[in-house]
């Protein structure tokens, strides 16, 4: 069911410092910061050969990653995103397998303008997993 790894999202307390580390120290190609008010984050995309890293920083008062950064003030891996061919079929299979889908279970339009869902981290070894329609 799982397709390619679309991205790894890293919550960071200082977006410019994090982007600078990937750009200047690791030699990666990084995007300009992209505010995504609908998702409560500002994102910098880091392109690597086989996938993408998303550096995410809270935007606005009710950012969904504010709590994560409060618990992990230095930042940390926030979620993995895998592509799936058919997000509704994947959701139904995973629910039948006992995995919990966050929210109301309906896909939302994610950062890449494609439908996404998140799976409960307690069902996957403490890792928040995002599924994105390929
Ligand atoms: Co994501």
C-alpha cells in the first residue's frame, strides 16, 4: 500500500537558522519560507535526491505544531509522509486493520494541494504518519 516517501517533516524553533544549516552546512537546495496559514505553519522545502525534507515552524496562535515544540524545544522529527495511490481505499484498509485516523477521518487538502490524512502516532511506534494521495 505504501508508495514512496514524500517527505520527512522536522519541526524547528528557528526557521532561518534551520534553513541555513541545511543550505550552508549540508549543501542542500532550500526554498524560500512559504507561509501556509491554513495549516498553521511556515515551511521551508529542502530538496534531496530521493525525497524532500520540510522544515516547519509555527504560524499563528493555534499552530498544530506548537505543542510539539513546547515538548521538544530544540525541534525534532514531526512526521513522515508516504504516498498512496488511493487515499480513501488506504484509509478504509488501515481502519479495518485497527489504525486510528486523526480528526474526522476525511482527507484534507495538504501542503501540496493533494488530499492527506494522518494516522495516530500511538498506533505506529510513536511516529505521526501522513498519507498523501499520489
Ligand atoms: Co507533511
